[in-house]
C-alpha cells in the first residue's frame, strides 16, 4: 500500500498557527489533504501532529490522525525525515507495510494531484530512492551577490561576471511541496539531495515557500492568479 504523511506540528513561530491559518478560504492544511485525496494514490493519508486543534481540523478534512506525535519529534530542530520515519515505524507496528511513502508539506496550497501522480511515476520508473518537487531559479545563481560587512557587494563567483546567462548551467531548488520515497530510504535517513533522487519539475508560477508574512502575502497573490489552473 502507498501512504501519504503530512507533518503539521503546532509550534510555528514566524506565522502563528500557520498550518491551519485560513488561506483561500480554507485551513492551509486542507489544500494538501484535498490534493492527496483527489490523486487517488493513497490507501491512507496520515497527519502527524502534536496539536489537538490541527488534529481535529485534519480529521474534518478527511485525513487520519491515528496517533499524536511525541514531544521529542515536535521541537524546532526535528527534521522532516525523522517524522516520516516515525510514521512508517508506527504503521509497521500495526502490521501495515507501506510500499511507497509520500511526504506532503502542510503549507503547499499550489500542490496538484497530477504532480503527485507524476512524482510516483518518476519514482517507480527511475528506481530512485526519492522523487521530489523542484523548480528553477529565476536568475543564474552563478552571478549571485552577497553583502560585505561594510555594506558593499561582492559576487559569490566573480569568475562569472562576464559569462553570458545562456552559457551557465540552470539551477533548481526544492519546491517544498512533496517528496515520494521508498520506506527503506526514509527509515535509513538517507539524504534527499543526491544522485539517488529524481526531480519532478514544477513551473515557478506554482512554487512559493511560506515562512514569513511577506511570503504569505505573495502566495495569496499567486493563488488568485492561479485559480482555475490547479487540478
């Protein structure tokens, strides 16, 4: 069986209650649950949370909350892989042996059921440990600049000051939406950003990390522009 795990702890600092704050008229987490359900890929959609209100909303949206996440996996330093591994181990203790496991972030309002389907296809066809959403940078990272201590600027890679943009290798970043993985890879805490992983490329118009209030405002504008295109 294939399962979906949505990590959603209650301790968001920069945007309080981010996982259930209303976005587009719905609790943020509902967008992730809804996409998982519409994809028809999963035998079970599990929300891993330490928060009773998040659990209640997740259940109302159609997900399962079969356990409350322990405190040692709910602090600011716990990584996502540990949360997914905990859920897989819990499933195995109940006699459920997942074949593929997809982590979907609770703050992914642009996630599409079709992208989830593509992700599973990539995972199975390539034999990779992981297949996850990525998007390209809008500007060549080789020509990025940083600020010096005295307020001046300097390039990270000054040797590319005169290199034409079209001659530079295109760079991609984690889109922060979903991560398909094999249970053994999750349990072994294998790194995701390696040659053992494959990308699922998304357009930049449907990718926005949401960590600050500015991010949230930008995401709302993008959401309005994208309405009707997500399926």
